[in-house]
C-alpha cells in the first residue's frame, strides 16, 4: 500500500474494538519513533521484536497494512537491511497519518 498523495484511507473496524483501537494506533505511532531510535543504535533484535508484534496484531484489529509493514520490518531487521527498515517506518508513518477508522 502506497499513498503518496496522502488521501484518507478508510478502514472498517468491528464496533467492539472501539475503546481500544485509538490507543492501538497511538502505540504504532510511538513505535515509529522507537524503531528509528533502535535503528540508530543498531538494535536489530529490538526492531524484530516490535515488528513481530506489529505483524501479528495489525490484522486482528482490521489494519492489514500494519501487519504487512510489520512483516517487512521483521524481515529487514533479520538481514539486516537498514534502508528497508527506514523505508518501512516511513510507510507506516504515512499510513498512520492518513488512516480513518469507521466502526461497523
């Protein structure tokens, strides 16, 4: 998923998750900064841990793109490929800036 124009990305989420989704998204924003910090310090294991959780949780909340980005981050940290990690974090930041949740 690439969204260079910054258009709103609509995601439908189960109404039962209404109380926890906002905090979930806040934590993903925090993780962007944390991954950048870990990248600067060369902590690939830390990135892998965060990425693995992200990969596993995104789809559960209805955010398949977050899971996809988590998978890229996990793979890139394993190699390690710092350029791909940076690109994936940028992709996550763009996604989070444009995502809009509708509860169904």
